[in-house]
């Protein structure tokens, strides 16, 4: 049971880190595109103050919306998933569970965190939990976040930071 909780905590943290890295990458790419578009338009056309002001407000609105959706939303979502027994965390974990093991995983999850909602004696609940947990292990299921996806996102963010920090044009 303790390893189950540790793995679930690790999954929750990795999921938050993955969402934040995706948000940073999308926001940085949008910022880069908007700045390059701004320089391209300024080099080709002579814009009035009104157009420049409109572009500035558009720039702020797009970046503000992306920061709200891609960075702050995952942080608030992580606050809702802070309890290991929350439904939001279960929904996120089930996305990575193979289809044929979803029902067994959900029942193990409910036996682990919502024992009071499951009917039956404590001995039967404990026996069912052990039986289903062993079934998951026999089928090769380990509760872990796909860290290859996380590594790719970290590499993309690092490349974007190298572009921003290594360029002398900005």
C-alpha cells in the first residue's frame, strides 16, 4: 500500500511537471512567433501608432491567455489533485492505464482510497485489494508516468531557452 501511494504521488508530480513544461514551450514558441512577426511587419511596412498599439494589446492578450491556460490552469488542477483519493487524479491516471486493465485499476484505486464506499467486511476488502493488485502486477502494469514524453518536453524547453538566451537579437 505504501509503494502504491508513493507511485501515485510520483505520478501526480510528473503529470504536473509535464503540463508545466508543455505550457512553457507553447508560450515561448508563441512569444517567438509574435516577436518575429512584429519585426517582419515593421521591416516591411511603416505602421502608425494606432496599429502598433493594437498589435501590443493583441500581443498581451494572446500571451496572457496562454499563460492562464497553459501554466496557471495546470497549477490549479494540481491543487485539486493534491489528495490522492480525488476523482481528478483518478481521471488523469486512467488515461495512461491500458484499456483491458482499467476496470481492475479503478476498483483497486477505490479499495485503496475509498474503503468506506465499498460494501463488505474489512477482511474481504483487503483480500480483494491484494488479489486485484497481484492481478495488475501479473499483467505487467506498473503505475508510472511515461517519462520518455517528459524527457522530450524537457529537451524542447531547453532548446527554446538556448534560442532565447543564445540570441543577441533579443
